[in-house]
C-alpha cells in the first residue's frame, strides 16, 4: 500500500478575539497520496484558506497533526518551517502577488534568492521554468504589462521554480477566463505527471473539481465529504 504524502488528523484551529472564540477548523482528517491532485471546496468561511495555511506552514494548528512526507509540521522549529516552505511547498494565489517593480524573470527568481540560491543560478532556473510555461518572450516585461492569463502563468512558474513536492493554490483561476484557466490547469497536470508533485487547490469553480483527481468538501470547519468525485 502506498504511503500517503500528506496526512492531517483531528486538525483544529481556533482564533481568539477577546471573549469570542472562532472555531475555523473543528477536526479535519485528510489523506492525500503522492502525485494526487485534490480540489478543496466549500462555502465562504468553511475553513478552506485556514487549512491551506496550516498545510503550507504559514500557521500552526490549535491541536491535531499535519504530516507532509516524513515531516511532522508541529515538531519543526521556525527555521525548519521556513526551510519547509522554501524547499517543499509552492504557493499560488488568486491575485498572483507579483511585485510590480520587478521583471517577470526576477519575480520568478525571488523565492530562489530567498532560499540563498546564487543570483546567476536563480535567474537561469527562472528562465527555464518561464520557458516551460511558454512565456520566454515576456522575460523582461513587468507584471503590469501582462494579461491576466500571462500573470497567472508567471505566478505558477514562480511557485514551481524550486521544484516543490507540494503545490498549494487558492482560487488560482478565479480571476481568469475559461481558456486562460484551462491553460493553468493543464500546466499543473503536466507538472504532476512529470515530477509526481502533489497538489491541493482551493476553488469554487466546478471546472477545478472536474479536473482534479478527487474533491474534498469543507463545511463549518470539518470535512463532510472526502471523495465526492474521483477521476477514472
């Protein structure tokens, strides 16, 4: 039996605002296999982004455990968590979060520079992944000169530059038309096929659910349905 790549057990996250306690996650159980693409759906306020932040090491659970590969995230120091985010995880956000004063290739190279990759090597890797997403001719453009679909591909390229084992996405095609969104999803599927990367993608879009291998549904901070749709 194949060992899961990502496991969450009885995951809870509470936020305290004075006397009020918000239970963002109420005991999530989650298992994802290596190389699996999972869509995460649910109404606003159900805890989707909270779960994504916990899995990405951007936040810590109130209780419960998250294991990614051989790492139990709760056992990691702040420095080790930073290394986990830099080396294991690629993040893609709805608004892309590209820095407007940097060129496309510099935006892609930025996380590599944060990981202390030498400047020349970082730019070379950024150029390679930019070519992989089909945007070599936009290398020296700035984000304001890109279409929405191009900006989405640059954001994906930045997330993939470190060759992550886990891709986390939050409404990554929410601002794109259907054609541009399909390009992004096809690129992710291609990367998963080539590298056995695992992907967890938050989305309200039915197209993402149809594309993913499996769909998880969050409701009121708990997983209600763990396999509402599975690809043949």
